[in-house]
């Protein structure tokens, strides 16, 4: 074998823009939140209590490895952060605290490229055990869901900075001010981690809103899975006023078999007008077709100042399929579902199983009359217990799983053709991890600031938890970045060719 020759003529000039200094522009940050006070939770984690609740890692997409950059969020100040949302345009991270005794808090942080977290402000969540955050279509309001007392609130945001512009501007309470029937765990109530008959009876004694996702077409319909009543509620969201206007309809979240379902999370697939709901208690995914035209008609009527009474009782959803998330012989009472996720390709749906300790992967049918329906790819062990949450990296090639009760993160490679996952060997110890938030740092906030109006068709689509909708603006930027990268590749190839046989 001819040895590699080194000479003055073989030195390649490499621009500074492609030299790695440890924070490559293709890298991204992962913010992991952790439980710190188990007594304040409805459920019962079995891992280690965190003294600091926010871990910030740099993720390397070349091999799926991570480097710890920061540990923040003193548990005396930030109690049980359990859901985070990264702003779609700005380098702002929102996180909320889970507490069944006192109202939750929603905190906003400016996040830096090296993992710095600078607190921008905080607001009262207006309810207990805050579990979900949504930013509306115009990015003018943040909607928060409180699991324990089932309330939904709206908080105004600055479109320039992402800061809170004030406290709660509207609040919806399905109990209409009535108290809770069920007791907290430490007061003799049940552990919401269990799934036996007596636990379910207590869990479903009260309504429990678990998420809020806006429709991806107009952003006027707010869909709320109510775990306590086995329902998906359909609200009209007034974008101009920034509030839940009224409930138009509700429907069962499953097949109505007589057994509880417990809907937890929702994901939309707009290209097939399909919505997926994961049912925590029955270990199923319910697939709904979505009536896009009805949604637009409801919005048009409201914009014209018309009453929405004629739409009451008319659902924008229709159940078309239900599929198990665990093997058919595995006892459902030993499992509860956690996260529901739609891969950015629009070809796969994933669910975490807490008890079966697995990720269930489903392929989405892309042809025929059953487009949007699901078939099972397989079940994959998460290398830990109680996979409460997981997240794809920005590329969709890697899956980071938070195993709550074994205090670890496990990273898997995702085969975008087959849908299978394979452990990368990368594993990290984190106390009671409950949420993974992918933060692809925006290079220049100022370049992406735009003015918004309710009639602007170019504004970003409302995000599900995965936040994978690509806007026209971000698509143009990606195309520009690709063109620059291709030009750089061609320049390097030309340099290599000019070296001739020196290599």
C-alpha cells in the first residue's frame, strides 16, 4: 500500500466556517427536565430526586453522542419541571412545573448556544399540575393545560422577544369552580402511576385535561384530551382575543368498549387530514379523520360575526381505527402509555410504553383508501424503566429516550426506511428525567422576526409537542443553506482534484 504523502503542495486551505471548535452549527441542544419533589406529584416516580432540575446537553448528529453543558434550575426554586416548549422563531425556552398542591409556574428562559439559561420571567399557571404548553399560530399567546384541576389558561407573549406580556388573560374551567373529588396521593389518594381498577376509578372521578393542540389548518380549533372522562373535547379558540371561546363538541377517545381509555396526547398529520390520540390507560392509539372543511367553515362564521350555535354537536373528527401499543398478550393493567410522536417524515408514529418498557413504532399507510391508518413495525426496549418521554433530534435520525425510574437517557438510531431503532451505545445518567426538549438554536433572531396578523397565510403552523411543521420561511432558509453547502463541497472537490497524485 502506498503511504500517504505530505508536502507543501498537498496542504488544503480550509475556511474557518467549517472548522469545528466544539459547537458546530449543525449541533443542537437538548434540555432535560427532572422531578425533584415526588410528594407534590399525582403519580409516584421511583428514581432519584433531582437537586437541580434542568440539564442542558449539546447533541452531536454525527454519532448521536451528547456532552453535558449546564445543570440549572435549583429544586428550591423550580419544582418538578415536566414539560418544555422551544419557541419556533426565538431562542426562548418555556417550561412549566408539576405540583398538585399549589398552582404551577411557567418560566421563560433565554437559551444560549453554549447552554446558558437566563431567566426572562415567570407567571402563575392558574391551576395545579401544569402539564402542557402550546404557542398559538400567530405566536401571540401561550396556552397552558393544568392536569390536576383540568383548567386551561392563556398568557400573552411578545412577538418580538417571546417574553410574557402579563398574567393570565383568560381561563377555562370544565368543573365550573367545583372542588376535586379525588384526594392527593399523600392525603390517601391513589398513585396515578398504577393502572388497576381501583386506581382508575379515582383517576376518572374528575376531569383531567392532559394537552391542547390547535388544528394545523387555521389554528382556531383547540383539541383537548380529557384523561378523566375518556373524551376529546373540541373548543373554538378565538385567535384575536386569545381565549377559549366555547366548547362545540366532545367525543369518545376510543372504541367505547366499556373499559377506560384515558386519552393523553394528540398529533396531527395534515397531508392525510388525520389525527392520532394515544390512550394512556388502554394502551391504544385512536386514529381519527379530520373534517378540514368544517373547521374552515366554523372559522369563517366566527370571522363574520355569526353565532357558532349551529356547529354545536357537529364533530370535526371521526374515529377510523384503534390499534394496540403493546403485544396482545401483555396485561394492559401493567402498562400505561407515555409519549406520542409523529416522525417528521410523516411516515411513522411512535409511542412509549411505561411498564412494557418499550417504544412501539407504527408505520403510516400512504396509499389506498386507508391512508393515515397504522400498522405495527415492532416494539423496542428502551434500556431502562418508565420511558415517560422521548424526542427525535432535528434530523430525525436519532431518538433520545428519558427513562424516568432508572435515572438514564438512552440514544437510539432511527432507520427512516424501516422504522426500526437500534441502540447507539450512548447512555447518560440523569435523576428522574421526565422530558426531552430539542432546541435547534436560531442563528439570528432578528432575521426571523416578522409581523403577524390573523389573516397572514405565511405565519407558522401551530405546533404539536414535536413541533415538526416546516414553514415556508424555514424551508427557504434550508434551501439556501443547502445551496451554500453544495457550493462548499464543490470547492473542496476542486481543491482535491488539483492535488493530483499527491494523495
